[in-house]
């Protein structure tokens, strides 16, 4: 039985209009389907990005009212393809069920158009890069509290998928826990900043792949969203050995690669660091 899967990452610039961005996405999905892709992954903030909390709240929806979810569930079913929505800004009710907050949530939709995995971004991007470039996602979002591992049935194959989002990449314990739980592919949909992307993006993604002996699939935003906010691009597909199999560079479009899940187990057999890890005490 072949353990090969064809995976695509879509790379584009989310606009401030959800409908217009969905047109871009739909056209790219058609291209990925023509390349026989079985899993199509979208970046973080898949269908819109705004500069401030007020506009983000205004344009966000509850799951039941999401145009993006409805559209992409229909496309998944139409093309019989699996789609990762890197993330949507989703309204969720608080415990009092009267007020609501926002979460940054990934959705994995199977080829029947059914959501089978959800993940809320745990680590929010609260950073001070410079006086001109600072981000405080916790002003807008409520952080997730649960790591998520899901299973995807592809024919007679069952593949274990770990979901993460962007800034999670800098917290290797999350990836180690997903790998120990059996993740064979870990997704890292992102809107990585231009400033940090140039120096950290490739290195961090390769490190997470090597440390955990798994495929890293990282669809990314690219280009300028508005003045003061640009994304780095360079969607990557990285092997468990740390080899970059595909790099989308800076252009809008897609990358597609056939991967073999057997490589996960070959790498983990050669370097069994998941099994060799020791607990230890601190002497300070």
C-alpha cells in the first residue's frame, strides 16, 4: 500500500474583503485540484486581515454564519479534496452566553465537506519589534487552551495530523507533544511578518521537522495587506529529515508536492529522539 499523498500550499495576500479573497482562493484551489492535490492548505487569516480590532470584530462571524466555511465546505465536497483553512477570526460566546470574544481558529475539512478538526491558536503574537512595528494579538483574541491531533482517512490510509498556527512555531514543546502523540504531518499556517521571516522562518520550520521527524506543511500569506503590515511569503513543505521540498518564494500562487508518510518512520528509526528523551532535575 502506497503511503504517498499529494499536498498543496496556497500563497496569496488576504484582502480586507472576504468575498474578494474567496475568489482568489477558489481559483487557486482549482489549480491545486488539476495537480491532483489531496490536501490543500491555506494560510493564517485565510480570508481577511484588518489593521485594528474594531474592523476585525465587525467582519468576523460565528461559525454558523461564516461565508468562508460555507464556501470552502462546498468546494471540498465538489472537488472531493481535503482543505485546511489556516485560520478564521471566529466569534465565540463567553460563559455568560451574552458577550462574545474572538478566537483565531483553524478548520480541517474532509473531502465530504465535513469539518473534522478544529484548533484555536494557543500562543498569541504579542511582540515589540520596534517603535514602528509591534503586535499585540491578545488585545483582539482569546487564546486557545488545547493542543489538537486529528485523523484523516485517505482511502485505506489513516494519517495523523497536528494543527498549529504561526507564532506557535516558536514553542517547540507543542510540536514535541504532537509528535509524541503520533502526528505525522504538522501544519503551520502563517502570516509571518517580513521582519522576522527573513531571519527565522526557514530555520524554525526546518528545526520543528527535524526535532520531531515529521512533515511540516506551512502555507503562508505574502505581500502587503495595508501600510505597516507585510507578510513574508515562502510557503514551505519540509521533510522529516529537514529538507525543503518546495518553497513558494514571494509570489502569489501555490506549491504542490507528493510526500511519503513512510519517511516519518524511517527518520524516527534512524534518530529515535522521541523515544530517547529523558526527564531531568534542575541543579540551580
